[in-house]
C-alpha cells in the first residue's frame, strides 16, 4: 500500500486547494514544499507581496487623495524600503499561519524539503540537512509554480540588475528605474515605483502593452503613467545591460542608451520543473518548463496531475485554486463541474484594471455587433468621495438579445467591481437587469446602472432609426 492516496508537490494556491479537497474527501494527503516557502511563490515572491506593496505605496504616497488635497499631498515625505516591506512581512506572516492551520485542521501531512521523482508513484524527499526519504502515493499532483525567466545574456546581481523576485528585496527606492517588458508584472511595478517618485522607463519590443485589455482602458493607463513621468520605449529591443559603479546602462538595438540606478527584467516566467526528474515518471516539460495536461489536469501519465502556473496560461492564483480542486476531485472519482469559461482578469496597476468577456477589438474581428455603455467615476457621488475622477466602467452589449458581451473597468476597486458583471454574464443576464436593479448609494457599484442606462439609451436610438 502506498504511503498516501495523494502527494502534492508545492503548497501554492493550486497545491493547497488540491490537498485540502482530497483531504475533505477522506483521503490520506501530504504536501511537499521548500523550507520557508509554505504558501508557494504566490505568497512569498508573487501575488501577495506585490499587491501588499502596492497598498503600502498608495497609502504612504497619498497618491489617490491628490485630487482632493492637491498634487503636493504626501502622507510621508521620505519613504524607505523598510516602510514598504513592514506591511508585506506582516501580511505574509499571517497568511503562512492561516495556510499551516488549514492544512493541519484537515490532517494534511506537511513535509519540508524538495521532491524529485524516482518512478511514477514515488518521490524522493530531500530535507534541509540533505537526508532523503521515499514517499509513495497513488496519485501525485505537480503544483511547483514558476520563477522569473532570466535571459542568458544578462548578468543579474540582485542589486542593480533584478528580476521581479529580487525587486522585493531592494535596499532603497531607486531614483531611476528601467523596466524591460510591458507585461502585467512589468506594468504593475512601473506604476508602483512611479508613484514613489522614481523616474521609470519601460522598454518593450512589441508595439504596445497589455494587448489583452480594452484599447480605451490602456490609453487611460498610459495617460496616467505619463502623468507620473513614466517614459515608454515601444518597438525597442535591449541589446545589452552594462553594470557600472553608479548604476546600470541599458543599451537598445536602436542605439539609445538609458542610464538608471536599477534595471528590472520582466521577461515572463519559467516553470519550476528542472529539478523534478520528470523523465523518471514518464513525463517531460517544454522549453519554458511547462507541463501539458488534459481537461481534467491529468498529464500523459494518468495518475499524475499538474495545476497552476506550471501548466501555463492563464497562470493566475484564482484559476490555480480551481484547477487544484478539480484535479483532486477527478483523482478521487468525485463529480466536479467544469471551470466556467468566463474568468475575470485583474491587473494591479495604479489605477487597477479588470475585465471579463471580450474586448471591442475582439468583437469587431469576430464581426459581432455591439453597443457601448459607459459610466465615469467623476459622475458618481462615490467617485468624488474617494477622490477618483478618472475611473470608468464600460459595458459591451449585444443589440440582438441585450446580453453582456464584455465588462471593462479602470479605476479604484476595479478588481472587486468586475464580479458583478461577471455574475450577470455567467448567468446569461441582460443589460435590463442592471437597469432595473437597485444599487446602494453612494457606491462605485452604481456605475453598472449608469453604464446600463447609457447602453440602453443607445440601443433605443438604434431601434428608432430602424423603425
């Protein structure tokens, strides 16, 4: 008999939910993770610390209050790294305690160390002291997550040339910063450091940024970041990064040279699979360390599952949790519904961006007719109260059946507000539901009613012309 019914490699969002789901079904479950990494990359170097850092930046800089109290308003004049990390350390410490308690309450065995496959049912656990022991399981779930991808041509030193993990351990707030890559992580950190007063330059080889988002929203974000003195270099490729005693020099292939105190690379993520000895279990990863799975999150070895960032897109903590739960249920023979195709995306730039459904460009490309309804925060009492005169909510509505085709939000609370639109879309509701619904006043959620009224007024004009 194997030692466990399920062995989970990695304790991030996907691994946690897989372990707890199987344990609640009465299975013998164990989790393996590295020392001081309970909660995984998401808790220690990814989602939680970066979003906590963002809250500290917003609070200490007073950025969101400047429309009310003037552009010179600042809660603390000289913000140090210690000011920023104190909040992060507190939150991470509390979350580690919560996760440890949840695993213990559900009788999930916790092993500290790293695991590698010996065969398709056995993992060798290497503890901190170097000792190894074998753990066997009927089912194994790989939830090892990812690390920042590092170009071989760049000499990272963790002080002057950083990746997105190192940036959380910088010694001081840089006066100037070059960020290579205008993806989600790059733009989140660009907005944070710009809010702190750093002179930020973003270098991106593509013609734009965050191309999965609504064009109007991205234009609004660029406007706000430029207002914070962010410089964009789109269509540019980095040829070299030179480290100097007083900082770094980023040399572009076009010949431009950008001096800065610090350079941060945000060049995607690499799956943490190179130490797993996947071949001994009959598995393989692609060039980015990702493992292929089927709709049940099974690998090509049916009793071995993989969930979370290690399987690639969408690589979100929220989806990883659902993947872990679904994998555990399938392994235990428990019925489980398929994850809904409509998933919210949240980007924690300053201001926030969140959306669900399709964009205007996608609908146009698919030749799907739509009408637009917009609510602007400056027209809402709550928008004035919180000092956000720039936020907006956009609804994309079908003129044929009046269903919502997409919801896009930019501004304070966007990642919270999006779930209202997601729910209406997921249940097949129409814009008329939002018109007739009563929202608390004054709230930002009232923007749904305003945008819905705007959309229905436009639809009414279409009908009049048609008549």
